[in-house]
C-alpha cells in the first residue's frame, strides 16, 4: 500500500512539472513577460505588406531585441500598414535618419519580426519620427505561387 502511494505522488509531481513546463514554454513563445516595461520611445514605419507580423513582435538590431511592435494600423492616406515600434529609451537620438526597417522571418516558417539597420546619417531619429526606408515582408505563399506560375508558363 505504501509503495502505491509513493508511485501516485511521483506521478502527480511529474504531471505538475510537465504542466509548469508547458506554461513556461507558452509564455516564452508568446513574448509575454511579467517585468514592468522600462523607459521607451516610439517610432513609426510604413510597409506595403506586413505578412503575418503581430503586435508584441520583437524589434531587433544585430540580432539583439531592442523593443516590441506596439501597434499595427492602416494608414488611410496611402493604404499602407503603419507599424508603431516601441524601442528602448537608450536608443533615442542614437539611430540615424537613414535607419532601415525590414520585416524578417525567424527560420523558414518562424515568427515575423522587425529588424533595424542603422545608416550613416549624422541626423538622428527622436520619439515620434518615421522610418522612411522600409522593406516589406516576404510572403512564402506569394513566392510559391510565382514559382508555380513560372513553371506552368514554360
């Protein structure tokens, strides 16, 4: 009888550890954190196509996460997607005016995120400025469709 109670306790602890592991993994994948956001500043960037970019997606420079996508909305003047980036305050007045923003994909079918590349202009971006040099997302379905249509036409 004592052996079966120990077995039940062991299985229960194993199940609890598994559930906690799944919760932890889910939080890491979603990007949800329980830390309070530090000081930040906002930039805007317009893209012709954002693919499957979502709010709270990472913003990176040289592979290092420097912020998050705060919001995505439609620019009704140009009918582009306006992406609002919330970046670490330490980067304010550090990014040059010719900084480029590109929507990149982690891996072949991974999450999409915004990658920033700094240019060489001595003028810098301040909070509320717009990143003018942008590169839209590469949509895998469009590439496959283009490849198939090229194969059929040959």
